[in-house]
């Protein structure tokens, strides 16, 4: 079968990105192009970092699971987190919004209030947007920020330590609960609806000399794979160093004795950060060392490929 | 009926924008916030302009009317035009793309090629993006650029002359043709599928001292209304000074003797520019003087409110 017959479902999200990025050129303005948490762009007189995310109703959020306020908070958080993961501080965002004509205007109001409230926690604001009618609610966000020294996924070296900041597994546990019709554990459900990214941790890591960084949006192991591949190093983490939130343990137990570690290693959308630091660097406050980078490739847990379930994913 | 019961269809696009922008704060980074063609944002070391647009299949484009290549060109053009309308030069764009799982990957490839090709005409490039599945094709674009002196909609003064650059009416005539099942006049249909914005005209106008500027995306009269209201001036234009493209005249005649001026005054999406200049300024090459700004309010044609049809609109 020729490539021309393939659907986007057949080649998948990452396949599609690989394919279309082949036709993208560059210029002296493009300091860092596609492929990291954010791009780094020159202006006539300086630089900024920028990232974009598109959220589709029924795939990234459900209006019957989360309030408009929560969805606004989370849409902002997902994008602020990308700037955070570059070691940057977000300053401004744009928001494109499309929705069915019968959506209550109050829903849009509340979503924007949630969005702005989340942005205000880092001092950023909406500076522009667009609206359109559509068959389902679409929230497309672009975030900009300042980063003195943007930290990419590609700078980890053998000998570095691996550390994370923020919470892991809570959103995935909340998703698992909601998808089974539960409304508890409340901490997990709330964590799914309105995550709390560690916004101060990104710039702190950059200042402390982080060699690579990424936000955990696909899951800790999947995102460490991104660092491993981009940097050309092997990464091993120690399971016992990971904090398992009590609500994750409770939910895993309520689901018939699942391993809570699966949620912690595989869950995204808490927007934690994971980074590498030189072996002799002091890891900043809020960061926990969980492993190290070595010569080689791949990501292991306690020296072995992880074979447990990490199938507690966000909407695809 | 309380506001809480209103749908977004009931309050309309501009009503929704008015409503949600009330909850938006500001900071020292926001040099110009929502409400113009683009926002103006400070960085640690400089500034940039930024604009966003969301395009929805069936509303902003149809896959049976336009090729993927054309749709990519047009999606880029719409956003590059907003930067042009600030007197800026676009340098980088992000693209968020959502589509049904059965969309051929080749369609996405071609769309991105068209997008990049259009961007390359001004030296800009894609720097990042996101992809997702969705029920219909969604193309959400954010464009950034440099503008030495961003020109807003709000600076027109009584005594200024009004001038435009680019083409008017062609896209609307092409839309009218396509919507009746015609494939001609070719120049109009091509103009609808792949408009040719006057990219050099925006920076030239800013350099020549333009006091206000907007791109014609809603239609000349509607967009002059934006300048009139934002600047607090009346605007009168002379119909005989407007160029009526031959293809517009041909189409208007083929539709039973419609007034071609309706397409020129009401058609958007050619991404022409209209601006005001001080009465004693020299209007740059490529710009045609069509009228003047006066004390007062409202937009008139030959001294009278225009009462002809301008109902040749793009997708809503």
C-alpha cells in the first residue's frame, strides 16, 4: 500500500507530526523549531518561547465530568506547563474557541474566567483570540513566555541525575474513577479536573543548571523516553523514590488491587516536570532525585524495562 | 430572559467576544490586548505582535471546493494578513490541527506544504504545533511578527485620507460562484481558494505614517466601521475610486445583473488592507486613496449610507 492511501489514524499522532514537519523550513528567527515542549523564536530585539495545544471535547475533556471553570483552568495549565518545561515564565496567551451554536454563553464565560484565573497564578494574561461555530467544543491555546536559557529535551548527559517536581498519577487515577462512574477519591477526581502544575519548578531548574527537561503530559516513562531519545542516553529510575499519592493507592485498591505504581509511571496531565541535572549540581527545592542517566538507550525502572500496566491514559 | 439562558448563537460572535473579554486582566507585558488585528506583547528584551485564527471545516473552508494545498495557503494567509495589518512582518507561526481519523495523511501533508509555502513568501516558518482527532477538520493558527510601530484601528483622525491596498470582492465573487455550482470565472474562484494578500503594503503603510489600519476580512464597509468606531471618526469613501475586478463584474452580470460594487464593499477574505494616513502624507506605492475621515461617526459611500446588498459573505 502506498503512503498516499494511509489515514491519519493509521500513522498515528507522532507519525503525522514526523511526516508534516518534513516540509517545514527555517530562518534566523527560528532558534528552536518543532519537537520540544516549546519553540524558541527571535524577535528584532530579543526572543520568546511559544507552545500550542488543541483540546477537543470528548477527547481532552468532557462537559459532564468537569465544570467550564475547571476546563478553562486545565486548558491554561496544559499550555503554561509547556512554557514551565522550557524553564520559562509565561507572560501572554491566545485562545481560539469554537463551539456548537446552542452552547450557553455562560459556559464560555466561565471557561474564560477559569482560564484567566489559572494564567494569573503565573502573572500571564490572554492577549487575543478568535471564536467560531463548530460541531463540538474546541479550545486551542498558544502560550508565550520569557526563558533566559530554554531547556530542551536533548541536553541530558551520562552521569546526570534525574529528578521530578510536582504530582504524578493523580489525574490518571481521577480519570479512572470518573470513567467508572465514581466521584471519589475526591483528591484524584479534583486532580484530574484541575491539575496543579509546579509552576515555580521550571525556572528554578533552569537556573540550577538543568541539562534537559520535559513536562509529564504523556506519562513519566513515555516522557522520559522523549528525553532518552532526544539526548541519546539511557535512563534508570528507582520506583521507591517516587511518591505515590494516597488517593492513587486508594483508587488502585478500589479497582481490585491494581498496582498504584502504574498510575504514577503512566499517568499524564498532572503536568509534573522531569529533568536532568549535572551529577554535581544541587537539585532545587521541590525537586526529588529519582534516578540517573547513563551511556546507552531506553528507560528502565530499577534496572529493568517496566512491564506493568501504564494504560491509565488521558483522552487520546 | 436572564443572561444565563442565552446561547452563543443568540449573542453572536462579537457579543461573545465582548462578554468574555470582561474577565481578562493585564500586565506590563500586555502592550496592546484583545480587540485589534493582533496583540502587542513585551518580552524581557523586546516586543512582538501576535494574532490567532481558528478555521473550521464547513464554515471557513470546504474540502470539496478547495484542495488541501489551497486550504493551507489560505489558513496561513489569514494569519499573515493580521500581522500585515499591524504594519508588521510575520516571522513564525504555530499550527494546531485536528481531523477525523479517516482523513488521508496525504491531505494533512499537502495542507502543511501549502501553509509553509505561503509563509515562506514573507520569510516566516512554522515553529510548533499540535495534532488531535476531532469530528471535523480544525485548523488553528497563531502568527507572530516584528512591528516597529504597530498600527492599531484606533488612531484615525479627522482630516486623514483613507486608502486601500490589494484586491476587493474577488473572494466573495468566487464564493458566490462556487455556492451556485459554477467553477468560473476562474480568477474569482482562484481568488476565493487562494487569496493574494498585499504583504508588502502593511509595513510600507506603517513606515509612511499610517494612523490606523485593518485587514479586510469582514468586508470593506464592515472593517471601516471598526476603524470608525475605534478611532471616533466618520469615514466617507467614493465608489468610483474602487477598482472592480473584471471577474467580479462578470460574475455579478452572470447572476442576473447584481451590482458588482456589493462584492467590492461587502466581500472579505481577499485580505486587502485599508488604512488612514495624515492628509499631508504621501501614500505609499500600491495604495489607492478612496476617501477621507471627518469629525462624526459612521461610514458612508459618496456621502450616503450604503443601502445596496453586501450579503456576499464568507462562511459564518
